[in-house]
C-alpha cells in the first residue's frame, strides 16, 4: 500500500489552496448574507481546472479523476464549505452526462460545464420522494417527438445557477419506470421555484424547480427510458457521496485548524489553553477523526479512479465524515468558549455548515442501509 | 522577443519559518527540510514573462541557484507556464552572498547564450537585500531597471517601463537586452492551472554544476563573498518588570538612564 500523495497531487493541493485562500474570502460575507453562490468565480475556477476536474479532456475538462477532485473539494471546503457543496453537485451534473450521455449530448452540455459557463445540477428529490426515490410523483410522457414533464423538485443544489438540469421523473410505474432527462431552463413549462433559506452552507444555492407540462425534446432523454433509477443511483453513490464526504472533510479540516490556532492563542491561568489537558483531549479527538476521515475519503475516490466499485466506501466516507465534521465543529466551539458562538469567529459557521452536510446527498440513514447490507452480506444464507 | 530568462529563488515557506534554524559555523540559515515556495516577487516576474510570451511568442526559461532538493518548487514555475528550467547547483556555491550569487547567475545566463530579457523579483522574502538584479546586470554588462511596476512592449526591441521611485514614478523606454527587477504592483500572477501541472511533468529541468559553468571559485561560495557575517544570533524578546521608587525627579532620572542605555532614543 502506498499512502503517499504523488508530486502531482501535492502540487494540485497547493494550487487549489492558493486559489481558495485568495479568491473565496472576499466573497464570503455576501454569500452568508444572501445565500447566493458567487457565479463570477466560475470562470476563474474553470481556468484553474476546478470545474472540469473529472471531465475528460475531449470535452474541455482536465480529466484528473476523483482523488484529485477530493483534494480540490477538501481545499475549497477548508476555506468555505458552500463552495465544494455547489461544486460537488456541479461535478455530479458533469458525471451523469459523461456516464450516460450520447456524444451529441456530451458535446452540447458537458463542454460548457467544464468551461464554467454554467453549473451542473441533478434533480432527483420530489416533495414526495427523497430517500424513497421511486416514490416520486414527477412524471413524463412521450407525446410525438417530445416528453411532457409535470411535477416539482425540491432541495435542488444549483437549481437557480444552472442553465440546464438533469431531472429524474416517472415514465412508468415501479423501479424500472424512472427516466432521466436534460431539461433546459428555458424549456416551455419549466419554472424556477423558491430559493431555500438554509442555516448552513448558505453560499450554495438550493431551490425548487417546477414543471407544468414542460416540453422536452425526445433527444434530451439521458440514457434509456426506464433506466432513470440506475442513472440516479450511480451518480449519487459514486460522485455525490464522495463529493459530500470531501465537502465535510474540508469543514472538518477547518474546524481542526481553527481549534488549534485558538487553543494556542487564548491564554488562561498564565498559559495558552492548549497546555490544559481537557483542551488537549478535545484536540486529540478532532485530530483522530480528521485522520480517519482523510483515509476514508481518499480511499473511496481512489477506488473510483481504479474503476472499482466504491458505493459502500462512498457511503462509509459520506456518513462518517459528515458526522465527524459536526462533532469536530462542536468541539472547536467548546474550545473557543463563548467566543465560539459569536458571528466573528468561523467555528459557528463551521458547525452550521457541517450540520447541513448530514442530510445532503443522501441521509446518514440511507448510507447506513447501504452499509448494513455490506456488513451482513458475508453472513447471508 | 525570443527568449526571456526569469531568475527564480526557492525560499523557505513563511508558514514554516518557526522551523528554520541557524548554522553557527557557516553563519547561514539551515534550510534543509523546510518546505520551499517560489519567492513571491519572482512569481510577478514570471507572470510578466509569460504574458509577453503569450502575446508575442518565444520561450521563458527559469534560472535558479539552489540545492537540488528545490526541484519541486522549480516544477511549480514550469506548471505556471515556463518552458524549461535551469538549476545551478554545486556544493561550492554554498554560502554565496549577493555578489557571488550574481556571478553564478551571470554564468548561467552566459551558458544559456542568447537572450533578450532577464526578469527578477525586486527582492526575496528571506534575504531582502534587493541587490542581485542590479549586480547581475552589471556583470552581464547590461542596463538595469529596478522597482518596475508597469511593463509593455512598444516595439520588437523596445520596452516601455514605469519605475516607482520614492516620491513618484519614472516612465522610460529601454532597449533590449536588459535586466528588470519587478515589484508586486506590476501584475497579478496567474494561478497554477491543473493542465500546467500535467504539462510540467514532461518539461526539462537542466542541472548544472560548476563543471559546466567554470566560474573562478575565488568569486563564489563563502570564499568569494565579500559580505562576511559578523555574527548571527536569535533575538529573544521577554517582558521584564521593575518597580522604581523615589521622588518624581529620581524616577524620571532612572527612566532617562534606561532609555539611553537601551538605545531607545
């Protein structure tokens, strides 16, 4: 086993860190205030290669794969959790078109995503769906050369910052009755719904999409009719979970760094509080969690790069890292004492952001369902 | 313009300055094991070179005098977009002061052969002497312009330059070749693109020792350095408390004595 990053990966981390530390902080106050994603950063991010990190070079990306993507998301999240949240869903939008799209669809939709001209968006959750994907009500019917889509999608990341969405809807009953479509935001009958007002990851846009007899050209079917569940599950379990895990890993890293800095600066009883064993134990716990989560996140994305299955490892990384980020942020606040609940200090934002990662991209319980299946598989008779 | 040389110094990463220690024997800083970064102003010099090359074609060469362990830092310069790098590295270079360093860099420039422009950062964050650019120009018998904050190609062999001086600016035109040292106001260095990181993996880093450069050893290293370090010590700051009692006149006198003794005024 080789636990060393290559020189390429180290340089990549350094390059993203420099970008993130310089470009994101000036945007963060407005992001917190308005809940809007700073779309003006898309182009600079595309120039660096962040938007097209997993997109193949023939479609305008840099094709560096999932471990590189995890490093990128982690470094963005170390500065501001909302950035990797939005970007990881953007990458889901890229992956779903790359995995299931025709050459024409890739040419038309993948290239602008890699170039940062718009953001990727995958809309699976219905008000009646969510964890119960098949329970969705949004439906589409082929009439002539168009699909007619009706229904609503909620809690959709990048809903308002994307020019086209990948939407999953029912074309028949049952698990084999779901289909995926690329829907242009200007399609007749497509409407933007409300923007959500989240308490964390505020700078990542989340909103509703509404479809009222929305007309979708037949050629915008993504994959096979009836293959929508596979499209949703592959995209969520491989790209979505590894991405959410990396987002949480960035927040966890930030919590660790904020806690460590404060513990060394804050003087009580004539010495920094890092000399107190109670604080040292908190730091040891945060540090342990961080090291565990790094391994989980890197392994899941490495497996994906090797073309191996990573659904269990993705679920494990996502479930564990999101919970660990919440715990680390809480401990970081405790180390800060009353300072920790003041808006001037980053740790309160880290806790709000970390909590939002838990239900995003698949709840912890759904991840545990996946993990329980894996845990019990060897004993099945 | 066909060839631009950018002098680039790998310097200890300021985030790790607390790990830098001193070698009392050579009176120099021990840099081994401390992660290095590209000297920040050299990035501005590199950006200027890359912009000229991107607009008018040509080649950008990185030139550095440093120990071999800094190659990942040179690779970063290549990832930003430089075409190739030349690392001047030899134990006999160790301990070189600014003049000796300029001799070595000048030999590197001569080894390269033809070039149109040499760009340097105005100074480094570790030495902060701001001398090497001008010394290099002198040794190459070329004009030198320091404190450059604006730079445009007017004609093929003519640059329009804005130089910052103490109470204003000087606008001048200069013919190539010459040596220019830049300030951070000149530009905003580009971020390293991921495609550049991939491309840098196959770019060449030439390592040259004094066997190739043939510099008189009396001019380089500790021996060739006219700057002799008189002493190097860690400055320690500590708070001391002292209670002074007596009449107001006596207390003031004690204070005045102390102010003189510690050289505060």
